[in-house]
């Protein structure tokens, strides 16, 4: 019996370490567009800062995936700066499942999956207002989406209704988009006609029992209704304490998870990670992309 | 009412008529539905309506407008041929099915670019490749192109005019201040990112405190990580250079540098030697201080050097160096570092100087004769004064060996910081400075050995919400022997010195964070020093000696035992002093910041008690040195800082050396015998604007300082002999200055523009033969820089620098101006070949109505292969051999004429290992 317990303990321990994940290839991309996403916000000391991150948009017909690109130069997944930018923008699968939007977002200490019905964006097109971006003739269009007014530039030369984040539904690829307040912006930074698998990552809940106390009831991954998650995220990231103490709602990571990893980040800063998720020691003021 | 109803009915029927609904299904040749087809209804110019097909290939759109002219319905998909049909918008529902023919649309691809510059809070990430020019080889070449970054000729890096306080490679500080080793030896293409970290905190425990420090972090490409790399350099002069007699005509260099950068360990090892320019010497420059070794004795008796011209190669050097540097990560927060260096430096150059001293007119003919003896061309100046000019020619030769070892441990966590540095250094110098004046040769020799051992410990810990700091610095310096010997006009004499210093400073501080806005600092420190110094000036020997005998005397003196062992009969002037200094101090400071942390103020009131005891002289006094500083951060890019401080200082034992000390063949120095005291009030105002994403920086500054000392340096000139002593008299000085600097990059043009301006004025006092003269100075300088790449095969750089300086005393005014143009042109006939020419033109005022024009012209060709860089340098093509300029130092005027290195051809090969 004692031996059996030991074997079970080892098996469960291995299960917890492995963080089981499965990947599905949903489609193969027709082309890939990369965008620079910028968010103008404030740091913990109230100073203006611009968070920046590169996004990769893989497009295949009615389905596309827009995700932070952590492989590009200067984007280091364990970097504090990268993580600061990451809190504003999720990984989005548009049209998966059909007619829906699926998002993966990290909110320490979990990864959350949300789903919502894809609603059409009612764009107002200014056909006469043109400009050229990266050699493509673009038109301007305006729409209110999720409580914010967006001005987008799209090109009819690329016949796809895709765009960065959840912005879409124009008669051509969106090359640039900015919100009216000038807080968020997406700018095309590259375009490649390349076939790549569009992958969806399935997370599995993991249970470990030989680490910290928190792990006994934890799940690495949680599914949540989109509107509920939005409120939950606003409640945590929108809290005044958040910029100074980003982990105020889960303060004892070491006690909770049994171990904290350390990584070298920008300028020699040490980055801490628990449960595979970066723990920020300071954060920037959260600027939601969606108000409703 | 009926009328209104009729009208509404008509309007409704009209609007119903203008809305046309079009629907249908889009399929391919296999009759499979095609989703995500963009269906648009357009007139000749505008999109009237659009939608996309669903997964079943169906669509439905409504056109509200009825434009004049033809209208079309258009079906577009990235994998199919675009189809278009005429459509009439008559208000009736229409069904338009479409069959699409496969054909992949070829997109005009946009190459994914790394963004040249991103701002992440205080960190600016420069993608180095976005800024590099074709001819750039080393990391230093690339750094010069970054906005706001300046790299001085010495290799010192500054951002927005502020020198960087740390240079990290992948987050590790391997080299301390000797970062030339990295910037000049790491190839530019091995670096992906250069991060400029503003408001940098070296210690994490201080992260809550404001900081205006700047640090740089280098991120390496994958090919530079985990595996060793390096470079090999070799070069020679294919034809002998046109150097003067006694200089090396054949020149060469040889160097090998190896590096390894892993996640936990970094090392750079290098060995170099050469006699071409400053090769093998500049790599070990410590930009954070501490390159050399200066003790009490060596600071009193400096070497025979002669300064340097602002432009042109003038030194004939032989250099060698070897260095081993390593840093190991002990754990995620701790590092252990060792830096061991050895350098040899030998340099000589030619210089002619004409020094004009102000001297009182002699009162008797005899005095007049002796006064003018040896000095040339005295001329009458202000009433009661004459100007005495001394002309000299010299070729100082100095050589030094400098071994050093540094061992450092650092643990940097948010809760605790530990830093310890052990330093050991030695310097062995030999210096010759024979001077030719009035057809006479005066011989000067200097030989000295100095040692230094120092340890610095720094400890900080957060306790609850508060922080405790403890620093301990122990510094031991010794010059066991410093010997100077002189021979002039048949007379010989010598000056010897030795000194020992033990300096200890222990400081502890407790930061009480009373509220979120208010912090009380309570530092207490104790400085305890022991000093010993001895100087002996030996009498001149009989004048009837041959040159050989003079030489023997000099050599004997240089090899003599320490001065105290000489017999008293030989000693003309003897200083021997030892003593101690104790300075306990308490420096309460009050920090306050407002709720949004933009406004920060610091008031500090350091009290100190100084107890100095040297022989029969002692001083014990309380001092209060209050200071205030304020900063307001408008945004991450804009900051205003102001500070003001009042400081009382005291002299040291060097003020008590009342017996004459010979510092050169014609200069003696005597101290006042009174421990000097000074008071200095300094204030400054500084505004920085940095708009990194616009590549724009602007810095405006103003400063003012006023000082008072209780002693005044008095100069006496007799013939060519100059002696300085101190008068026990209050003396005042003041200086006000304003500065401006700005830089702007235009990445699309690969262009960088910069301007700088400076204006200052002030006054001071000097004494000549006991007579006090007040002098004033003012000056301004303007400089500009343009670097532009108008076409890919051409790169142009232009610098202009204008200086205006005026010095005045009583009714005498001296003004000098200089205007320098520097231009460089790089032509790239093929991308790997860089042909460049550099041109410097200087128009410099020598005297009131004399100007000197000088041009320097260099050319080079560089051919870059994958691993090999071949370079041909043609220096000083016009064979310009002199560089002359004048400076004013209060009441004295110094005119220098430097000999420049002649025309030189040099071939160099750098091979990446």
C-alpha cells in the first residue's frame, strides 16, 4: 500500500509538472499579417508610458487567429515589459467555433478561456478618404465596437475581412486601427503570403498535491463566460492597487504554489514566475480594449 | 392632416423604392460554397454596400442609395479570381449567384521589420540593425548612430549628455567602467538590441527612490551566445611614416580577443600590443573613474606632460595590454566578478610653449636685469606691471606599467543588496621632460612607484517598510618613492617625496518610510584617515660638471634610497608631516513626494564635526552643509530638476607643507601653513525632454556657483622661475553657465542632427607677488552635427564648432576664438566597400591679431567580407606637422604649438573568430 501511494504521488507530481496541453490545427493560413500594438497608459508612478507588443494575424478564409508574437526580436515572453503589454491584449480565434470568438487570456495565476458570439461591426465607410500604407491604397472606416470608437484603414487590394484583435468585417484587410481616445493602436508591420498551421491550444486542468497548499484546489486553466470574465478582469486589473501591487489578490505565491521560478529580464531585472505565469512586481495602469 | 399623411406616404414609398436587396450564393467550380468572399456593390468610385459570404457561401446585402451611372457587384476572395457584374438598383430584390474560378491573388508582401525603437516604460529598446550604416564594424560604431546617444573619442558613452552609470551585457555587468573592451571588440552585427534604461536603479532596494541615472544593456544575437567568439587584429605600416627623429617609423599592431556569453557566465579576454595611435591602450580606460592611480605624493609632483591638442594625432605611443574578465551568476540574484588587467604605456610628443606671466615692474635697474634674465621679450602692459614671456621646447617621454585586480561580489534582491569590491593596483612610472629654453637645456627626470589596496562594502536591507544601509570603504595608498631630479645651467638638484594614506569611511543609514509621501533618512558616518607625507628638496650641486656628470647625478638620484635616509646637510627644504582626521557626521534628510509621485523634494542637513591633527597644527570645527533638490516629472519624457547646496570644506595636510617643493625645473610651490577653509554655494536647474518615438531629445540647463576660500594662491615670477605660494586672505570666485543640447534622428533618411550651445561667465582672484588681481572670464561655444545618408551608397557627416573666450583683468582684455569644421564622406561603390575621407579645418586665434589656419586630411578604405575586415588608413595626408592654440588662465596666457604625427599609411585586418 505504501509503495502504491508513492507511485501515485510520483505520477500525480509528473502530471502537475507537465501541464498537459493539446493542440489542434484548425486551418492553414492564406497569409500572415503582423501588427505593432501600442497602448498609451501610465506606470505605477503615474508617468506616461507606451506598452508595445507585436501581434501575428494568421488568416484562412472565415477563420483567423491573432496572437502576441513572442518570437520576434525584442519580445521576450519572460520580460516584464512584454508581460505589461500582454495584459491589454488576448489571443483571439475569430470564427472558431463557427460564428464565435474564442479568447485565451492570462490573469495571474491562471489562463482563462472565454467564448462569445461574433457580432457584426457596423462600419461607416468614408470611401473618398484614402491614404497609402505600405504601398496599399487604403480607405478609412469608423465604427463603435465594445464601447469604443475605432477608426480603421483597410485595403480592398487584400480581399479579407480580417483584422487585428477582434476588429474585422471590412471589405478588405485592416492595416491600421486606432481608438478615438488615442489609447490603443494597431499598425501593420509585415505581410507574408505563407501557409502556416493555425493552431488552437487546448489547456487541461491540472492537479498537483505535493507542492504548495494552493495547488490542491487550483486549476491552471479556467473557462469563463466572456461577459463574466470581462467584469472579473476589470475588477482585478482596474483596482487602484494593481499598478503598485499587481499580485495583491494572490499575494503569497510561494506558499500557494510551492515554488517560484526566477528569470533574467530586461536590463538585468529578475522576473518571477509561478504556475508558469509571470508575476509582475510593478504593472501599468490597465486600459481595457472592451468597455462593454 | 390629410396633406401630411399623403406626404408621408409619398416619402415612404420613395424610400422603399430606393432600397435594393441583393442576395445569392457563391460557389466554386466543384459547386462547393465559398465562404469569406467579400461582396461589394460599387459605383464608379464608391462602395455602396458590402458583406461577406458565410460558410454556406450565401450572402445578403441591402443598397440604400441609388447613384447615377453604372453600378457593379464585385466578388473578391484571396484564393479566387475577382468577378464583377453590372447590377441595376431598381429597388426590387435580386438574386445574384456567382461561380468563382480558383486563382490565388499574389499579395504585395511587406517585409516584417523590427521596430527601430520601442519604449517600454523607462527602457528604450533600439533595434541596432535599423540604425547601422554600411561601414559600421564594431558595436561602438553602431552606438554613435542612436538618437540621444553620444560616444566620446575616449569611448565614454552618454545619453542626453549624462554619462551612463552601468554597461550591461545580457543583464550582467562584466566590465564595470572598462566597457571599451566590449564596445570596441564586439562586432555590431552580433548585437540585436541596445537598451537605454532611464531612471536606472543599480540596487533593487532603491527602486522606490527617484533616480536620474542612465544605464545601457546590450542584447546579443543567438550566434553570439553559448559559443565562444572573438576577433584577431593585425596591422602594419607598409611604408615608413614621416615621423620625427627618435620616433617609431615602422608601426604595427597585433591583438587577440576572445569572448563567451552564456546565461550564467560571461568572459572577455584580450591581449594586444602595438605602436599605432592608442591601440591597446584605450581598451582599458575606466569610464567610471579609477583608470589611473593618484596618491598624495604623485598629486603634488605631477609628471612632465605638456597637455594635448584638441585635434590631430600627436602622440608617439607603444602600448601593450592583457586583460581577463569573468562574471559568474551564483544564483538568480548574485554574481561574482573578477577583472585582472595589465597595461604598459609609453608615449612621447613634441611641444613648444610660450607662457606669458604678469609680473610687477622691477623697481631698480639691478632688479630689472635679474628679472629679465632668462625670460624673453618682456613687454610693458598695465601701469606698474610687465608681461614676462617664457618660451620652451620639450619632448616629454613617459612610460608606465599598471597591473590591477578587482574582485567583486554582488547580490541584488528587492529585500537585500550586498556588494563588495576588492581592488589592488600598482603603478610604476618613469618620466623624462628635458626642456630647451634660451639655448639652454634643462633636464628633468621623474620616477615613482605607487600602490593601492581598497575594499568597498555596501549593504542594504528592507526591514518592514523601512530600509537600512551600511557602507564601509577602506583605502590604502602608498608611494614609497617619488624622485625628481633637475639639471639646469650646470646646477643640479633633486626633489624626493613619499606618502602613505589610509582612508576609512563607514556609513550607516536608516530610511524611515513614515507615510506613502514622506520618508526620513537618518545617515550617520565616520571618516577616519591617517596621512603621512615627506618631501625633501636637495641643494644644487656645484656647477662645474660635465654633461656626463649631470647625467650620472640624475641617474643616482633616481635610484637613491628614500629621502629620510639622506643626511640633513644635503637637505635644503624638508617637509615631514603625519596626522589623522576624524569626521563624524549626521545627515538627516527629508524626502517628500506627492500622491501621483511626480513631484519629489529632498531636504538634507548634514552636520559634521571635523577633527584634524597634523603635527603641531590642529583644527576642530562643526559644519552644516544644507542642500535641497526638487524634481517634477511632467511625463515619462519630460522632467524638470532643480538643486541648491551650500558646502563648507577644509583643506588637508598638503596646506601645511611650508618648505618649498620643486615641481619642475623652474617651478616651486609652497603652501600657506594654514589649513584652508572654503565655502561653496551651487545651484542648478535642468529640463530634459525626450520624445524617443519621435527620436527627439532636448536638454536645457543653467547653473551658478559662488565660492570663498580663506587662502589665495600667489604667483611670483623671477626670470623664468615661477613660484607659487598661498596668502592667508579671503578670496572669492563665481561662475554662471547656461547650456543647451538637442538631437533629432530621421530614420527614413538615416539622418542624425545635433546642436549644442554653452555660455558661461564668472570671476576669480589671483595674486602676483602678493598683489591681488581680480579677473573675469566669459565665453560661449556652439556646435552642430549632421549625419545623413541621402542615397544608399553615400553617407555624409559634418561637424562645426565655434568657441569664443574672453579673459580680462584690470584694463586688459584677451580674446581668442576658434572655428572648426569637420567633415566625413563615406562612399559605398559596393555594399562591402567603404571609401571615406575626413577633413578638419581649424581657424584658431593665436594672439590678438594672429590667426592660424590648419587643415587635417585623412582617408581610408574598408572592405568587409563575412568574417574579415580589411582597412587601409591614410592619416595626415597633407603632412601637417603643427597644431597651435592659446588659452588664458586668469592672468596668464599659454600658447601651445604641438608637433603632430606625420603622414602615415596603415593596413589593418580584423578577423572574426
